[in-house]
C-alpha cells in the first residue's frame, strides 16, 4: 500500500506535468554504527516484503558521502524526492481543472455528522455533503478535539545553506536524499545543485526555527568537517502528528464521516494512499481501508505524553551518539591494526648475518614475531 502511494505521486507528477516539482531518484538510509548482523536482518526483512533495495557496504557509502560517521546503508533506488510546496500547488491546480472548488482561509467551526447530509459550519456559510473527510492532522484541536488528542505533535526544523559551489562535491556526491537516523536527526539532500537542505532537532513544542539554525549548522559540520563555515540562508519548521502505535489513522468514524490523519512524517506517500482508499470506498464501496481498523484511536497522553516523547527523543539521541562513538573507535582501531599488519620488505640476509651465533640473544624471527603480536594485542585491546 505504501508503494502504491509512491507510484500515485510519481504518476500524478508525470501525467499532469506538475511544474517545479523536480523529482529526483534515490534514498540512502545510512547507519552510523557498524552492526553487520542488524544490517543483514533488516535487508532480509525488506527483501521479504518485496522492497526494491540495494545493500551498500561502507566503502561504497563513503565514496559518495565523504564522512567517517557513516558505515553501511540501504539504498532505495526507486524512491523519489520532490519539491513539496510546488507539488501541493500543482495538485490544487489539477483539482480545479477537474471542477473542484477550493476555499482557502475558511476554517470549519463545527460539524454535524448525523444523517445522510452532513453539515459543516464556517464563519460565513454552511456546507452540506454526503461525505466529510477530516484531514486536519494536528490542526484540528478546535474542530475535533477528541481526534487531535490522539496525536503527539512533533516539530522538526529545516535549513537551506547558502550556495556551496564546488565544495558540496567534497562532502555529498549523492543526488538523492539521506537519512542517518530513525529519529529526526538527520535528513538531508542537495537542492539547487550546490545547496544542502538539512532537517532535524525534534521538539514537541513549536519554536522559532531561527533558534535552531546554528544547531543544524553544527550538525552539518559534525558530519562533514570539510564544510566548516557554511551559512544558512533559509530556516523553517514543520509539525507532524504521530500516533501512539505509529500507524496512520485511515478509515470511517461513522457513516459518511472519514478520517485521514496521523501520518507521522510519512505524509507524501501515505496521504496519497489515504486519499485513494477513501475515494474508492466512497465511489466503489471498496473495503481496503478496513486493514487500518485494527489500529484504534488511542489517547496520546496530553501534556504528559508530549513530555514523555521529548525525553524519549533526547535519550535516544544520547544513546545513538554513544553507539556512534563506539563504532568510530572500533573502526579507527581496525584501521590501525590493518596498517600494522601491512607486509614490510625484509632486508637481504648477508653472510655476516648467517654466522651470528645462536646463543647470542639476537634472533630476527623471535624479535619480529614478538613485535607483531605485541602490536596486535595492543590494538585489539
């Protein structure tokens, strides 16, 4: 179903020739730890689901992402990266060409979902319809507070750097998007050829994005020291709604009242999927949406839930950082061991050497062997 959402987005961009969306292929899910067993299990699991993936070893990753923070990665060659605002504007224009009327700046104040003809009140008019779809996500506190209470609002912050020119190739030689965490830190890609768009720093309360610009620049420097001194030209924030169970809320609340919400940061393909499922249910009676019925509307804990989510994020960041330090230390030790074991050309044996008495205490084989074992033991320790 997720893949169907991706294909829908891809097809709409192509078939409606949406301007300025600029789809680019590829996504790298990069590991900051050298956990081969976990990596192999994940690759196998994704393969069982039929995902189109490539397993990249560390050398291949570092050939396109010039950072010692990164090890292996899973590459999704069929993924696409788009300009989301231009995509939304293109969808709106396509809908209007099909006869849809869009009323911006018209908040719904109340909903009466009883009966066949539902009623939605706004400040200046009343709308009646056989079907109403709630797509407000975290913006529906005033309209449907019980639904809003099932979501934890999570805000992430984004910057776009000033043009980097040729310097960007010294750091990021990959044209798709990169994620190096299961959390908010860090997700980035090249835009406009020589800029970096960089996102991270999750909070459960929205703040001025300019407060986080320097922190995001520090994240760039930590990952790519060769980009020290890069400046930020744009900063903004985005808030998503995450459910307790992590699954989107797609389905029918009551006859004719539908919900599409809680996409948890996966909105570009999952919202397309939700729209398809709900439209098919309305028009054709398709029941595929019922696959999501098992994931109920669960209260997200209010302020305590938000505080818990924030503490969890901070704890996971610390845990990830510790695991990364251990991985980099082990990688450095491994490199030193390899360097120490590099064969050294032996000096030719001279006749004088051949006549050294055996009891003189000078034995090249014993001395060389002792040096190697000592170095190896030290590095391994």
